C-alpha cells in the first residue's frame, strides 16, 4: 500500500482521498516515513485516544541546554502528561475554568467578532477583497485568549507571533532554524508570563490566570509556577490554532458549497451544528500521537512498549461507517461524532471556548456578508499535522 508523503503539496491540498484508500485496505498501517503506525478508521482512532496503555511521552528536544524553554513548557503541559500528574493538572485547570469564564466572555466575544467582521466588510467595500485570516480569524482567538488570561491590551500583539513559532514543533522533519525560532519564542513567552503571574499574585483580577493561581483541589494541591506558565501557553497555542484553522478551513468549504452557506445565511439556528460540521469536514488537527507503555492491540495491530501510534483525525472524520456521505458538507448534520477535540482524558479542556469563538465568527459573517465569495484560490500552509490556510481573500 502506498503511504502518503506529509510534505507532498498534492496531498496537503486534499489528504482525504489518500485516507480513504488506506481505510479501504485496513484500519491501521505502518508509516515508515513518520516512524509509527497510523490509525485511519473512526473506531481505531477512538481506541488510540482512549486506550490507557497508550500515553503522551514527551522526549526533550536536544541538545537540552539549547531548548530549555521549549522543554519546560512541554514537561509541565497538560497535553504532554499522563496520570497521576495529568489527573491533578486537569482537575485544577478545569476547576479554574468552571468559574464561569466562557459565559463571562460570551457577549464580549460576540461584540468582538461583529467588530472584526465589520472591519473586513469595510475593507472589501473599499478595495474589492480582504483576507479573512488577517482581519478576523487570526486576531479573534488571540484577543479572546488574551482577555481570558488578563493580558493587558498593549501586550496582546506579542502573543500570535510567539504561538505561531512554538506550534511548529509539532510538525516533522523541521530545519534547525525553525526549532531555534521556537525556542526564542518560548523563552520570551515564559519570561513574560512569569511577570504576569507575579502581578496576579499581588493584584488578583477576574481573569483565568488569577483563578489558576488561586485554585486548589481537595488535597490542597496547587499548580506550580512552571505549570501555570505551561497552561497559559497551551491555551494560547491550542486555542488560537484550533479556532483560526476551523474558521479558515470551514469558510473555504462553505464558499465552495454555496448551498450550505445559503442555509446558514437563511437559518441562524443551524450555527451550533455548523460549527461541529466544519470541525469534522476539514480537521484543523490531523494527527495526534501516542506511545505504548505496555503492549497494546488496536484493530488487530500490535503496538509494542515504546512504539508510537497516531490517530489521523481527518481520516476518522471521513469514515463512512460513522458518517453518512462523509465527503458531503452538511451544516445540519446531527449526530456528529467527530474526534476534532480529542477523546478520553485528553479531550480538549478549551472546547467550549473554541465553539463560542467559531460560532460568533460564523454568525457575524453570515449577517454582515451574506453574499461573500472567494476572491481568489487560497494559499494553504505547508504543514500536515496542523492543517490551515496562509490566506483566504473574500469579496462580496
């Protein structure tokens, strides 16, 4: 069976036929280029995400002395930890989130999305086209995470470049300069957050950082400062990348499926199911890897201790055994058992916030720009794991 090449532009433009071909042969395959097995069915991917014999095992970027900040962030990250550490971290982080932050931000996010889309519309009216990613999809999640964390307004422009540089470490076959740029960004971000945390210890506010500083569990445990820093960085990276790429990939899909765009324009009640469908249809996170702690069998494929296996989330989302007409975009699709936010203990803690951001953006776009259309063929990013666009110019 021919394996896909993650750097192949034709594959990156549309990976789903390759996934369909693999799934037709079997649920799990060895991928020599990635150095691990890949699961391509919904059932196998779900098993990879949920099996307690599989876990996230962080290996420090080497040489260790040159990547101190990157390694600090990942050693202390909820994403890269397993029980019992993961259990403690998630309980504390979820406890802080449970203090009503998503509901607190709901009207503010709706207002922000409306304002950004107004700016996009004005630029379209003045110059014929404008980039949705630059004007709306990129800045909105950064502003939301900054508001959530209590980052002062003048400092918010720092966040997106830091996130963009650090998140590239999740790709494969990186050149040295990309790794070095990630470390510089991580070091700057860590230093900034230490100052912010110190300020919130002295002057607590209504933001999530203040609540994370104050949160204790039933055993009296708290997050360490390194864990606080890693949590803030993870929220920015995961929150920004998920939201911007769902909006970019999703609006592109809607522009290419005009009947579904028109359904949304005419019936705003479809927004909640549309959000889930856009996450499913062109997943912003394509691969999530796990490492076997003990011998594990997934769909008949044995993963030995120390070996890796990845869930290909985009492949799971097109499995015809779970989704009727999986290659069809249907903004009213229900139920929708996509794995876009993960599953099991690593289910995305920020999923409610991501849904809020995406829904607010779609709502503002359909109201303000009901006749929006593509101004040109969009440019896609050259990465596989995190799937997104470099630009998406719209006109009206």
